[in-house]
C-alpha cells in the first residue's frame, strides 16, 4: 500500500497482487544513453539545458522505430567530459560502444544511425564490461526514486564501473527496475539482497528467472514464449533460447518456436486481461486491466527431428 503520508505507490500495489513480471520488458533495439547529471523532468529532453541542436538530434533518433534515448548520471553537478553510449540490442551478438565528449555539441559529430548499423565503426574504448542501469527517475514516477535509489546505492558500492542511474525505461510498477545492456535484459522488483546473485549471474552471462521481465529485442508474446521455454528447459544463458518462428493464431494467441539445449520447444501462449484492475503508474488517472500471458501448451522435440 502507501506510506504513512497516505501516498499509494503503484509498485507496492503490484507486489501485493504478485503481478507477473515476465513479458513486460520495454521494446528498444537501439539505445542512445547520454550522461546528463542533473534533475530530469518527466520528459528528460524537456528543459534539460542541452543545446537545442543536440536536443533535436536526440529527438530525431528517438522518433525512429525501436530507438530509445535515455539520460544517465552518477550524481549531480557538471562533468568535464560527458559520456555517450550506444547499445544495439538483438537476440544474438548485441553490442555496446561509447564516447567521451569534450562538449555536448560533439554529439552532433556522431552519426548514431550509422553507428547502430555497424559494430566495427570507431568509438572511444569505454565499454570493457556491461552497463547496469537502475531507473531512479522520480519525476516520472515516485516508485522509481523510492525503490530505485536504494538499489542503485548498493549496486554502485558493489559494481561502480558498471552502475548508472537512468531515466525512465518503462515498467514503473515493477520498481526497482534494472536494465542490463547490451543484452537488453530487464529485471524488476530487485532489492539489495538480490545483488550478490545478480552480479554473479552477470559475470556468467546468465539470467535470474525470478526477477526476469524479458528482453527488449522481442515483442511481448515472444517474451512470454521465451520465459516459458527458459522455465521448462532450464536455459539460463543471457543469449537464451534461439527464436525460430512466431505465428499469430487468432485473437490473443500465438505459437512460437525456440531452440534450446538440443531441443525445439513450441510454446503456445495466450494474452488475456489481468484478473484485477491495475494502476499502471502512480500518476495514472485510474485503474485498468493490463495484458498478461499464460502458457496454453508446450511441445518439445529433438533438434533436427520432426
């Protein structure tokens, strides 16, 4: 429920209902991540203080399907050389590159679209490891600050090189949210007590299924299918089951096909409204039924078999 102040937090309500986490990862195939160490408005690009041509360039990138722009920070106050990262999320061979900018105007010299198409194009050598991004964007949703800041502080203590605060990435009611790039893996309802096993899993390029929201390279029905295949097969690698095909069968039903652990798995999933009405965010005007996915059936055969 809420705090003693009477505030009702959407993340607390989601936890109380034990709302499923899987198949809730926000779509994003190319992420531009810029260090802007200040308070972010609900729309970070609005009133951000960056030069107008830079804002226009970022808005143009964000307007392309599958592209996202987010801000990063580790604290507040000016930085001498802000960081720009570009992550390209895909099911196989994602990549991450980064630059140190002498000024924000230097971003105008980076062709983000061309860089996203070519992992071999030049960049500064900033990406020796993963990025672990915790949403702390309280002006977008109070839950992100309430749960996200606690998680970020502990994560920063344990993995300072990988850790950043990030602006809104989606799924406010699942706070604390963490995005692992370049894999595009989303986790929800993380707490400081989860970090030891989370960081062990990151070191092994594996996922924690009980906190797994999905991968941003897939639409929601495919995320659901991947989750069920991981659960049934025991596949834990970050790369995960290989998607072979997806077919919509009708209203709210899909048949998917994945290869994992020497077998081909064919989950059939169904989308239906949640049983309870949900406040999707703290700022939502009211409650509504949200989509949830269930497993209708699963077939398995040996890979290469019929």
